[in-house]
């Protein structure tokens, strides 16, 4: 533990220059006294490190001193080479930069770690896109990136999922998030956090006005708030269904986002009872994909909704059975 901490201090100082002792203590989760003891240990081992007291003091390496020690353990080296599938870096125009960066990291790794890192890059792949998620519209992230990195406000022409015509918004961007293969702009609109799907942005323009982010608020903070709003959104409509056992696994996979509780399964019955939670009655129409393998038991308005939808489909195909209208 101490050797790891000493190496962390060395790399932090090499990267940041002068760092106050209390900041190092907070970063490494030790006391300030421990930091000063570690500095003495580094100095005794030949590292030209010194501490200055006072208001603007801190711990610093002698000017010009550099070390070629990467500080990476074997596991850390492997972690760097677990690559995401093509898409995220390509959308940001960083595919070539990623390849170049990884080559440089590989060259800088301690020789014993290189074979494991290389094997990891060929044996582990992270693909964040969902199966059969449907084709995604090509997204141009250039303007959104420009605003994010230039700290400028954005004017968007944006179409919501429930509207046909785009609306105009002026927003203060925090950053971009790729979620399951879909890009989102995370921004404040009128000082309140909001998500904008990048593939619904009809046009975007970077304004001259500086961004107006809330103080002490970072992208990760805003994303966490918005993510929870989506995932913990109350359903409001409880639906009880019964599912044929031969379709239970598929049912659980496709309705996982709406399941209110684990299904009641005694392991022997042909039918298994499950409870779902929807926002509105119309959302329950998704259950029609299971045909007669899923039956809604309650509430009555959902049964009526599905019966009406099924009747409408039946009438459509009855009328067109002998040819198109």
C-alpha cells in the first residue's frame, strides 16, 4: 500500500507541479502527517522532492526532474486496452487518435506488462449497443462538441418524441453521453437539467455567449440526476398479467424496464403471474407482441385497450385478406 501511495504522489507531482499537502492527503485518503512522512521517504530514495510552507506553499519536484516509471500495475495496463466497439470514438472523430494513443501507451508500459495488455485488446471487446435496437440515424456531433469544449451556449432546433415539428431552445451544455449506443447532450435549460437525444437535433448553432453552468456542478453530477429521473420514474398504472411458462424468459427480458416485482412462480404451473408498472394505458400495447402467451388480468381498462387494439388489427387484415384496399 505504501509503495503504491509513494508512486501516486510522484506521478501527481510530475503531472500537476506544486500540490498542497492537504490536497494530496484528500486524494490519497490519508492524513497530512502521513503525506509528509511519504515525502521524506521519497527524498531518502533519491527523488528530488521538497515541501514549502506558507499560504502558497506545497510539495513539489525539483524543476526538470522526470521519471519514466508509468506507475501502471498489470491489471491497470490490461484495463486500458479493453476497447469499446467502433462507434463512440468514430462519432467523435477520435478513432485515429485512440489508435495512436494506445500505441504510445503500449510503448511506455513496463516490458512485463505488454504481453498481457496486447492479449486483452484481442480477447475482450465492449459493445454498448443493444441487440436489435434498430438502425440509428447518423449523428453529426461536431457542433455539439464545439460548444461543449468551447464553453459556449447552444441554440438547438429539437424535435421531441411526441411532436412532429422541432422547437427552438437555448441551452447551457455540460457534455455528451453515449448510452447504449445512443448519444445524448446533457445541458441546462433555464437552469434546469435536461436530456437531448443527438439524433433528434435538427440543427445546432454555437452562440457567442459563454455557457452558464450551475456552480460546482459537473457533467457526471447532472447525468446522475437525469439517469435516476428516467430509471426511477413512477409508473402510476399497475398491471397484473399471467404468462405462459414457455415464454417466461423472453417476457422477462423484453419487459424488464416495466417489471414492478419478481414473478410469482411455483415452478409447476403452466401460467406464471407477473406485475408491471406503466405510465399510461397505451404503453401496455407492447404486450400484444406475445399474442396469446400473455393475458392481462387487471385492471379492466388495460384489457379493454388491448382488446380494442387486437380488434383493430384483425379488421385491418380481414379487409385486406383478398387484396389491398
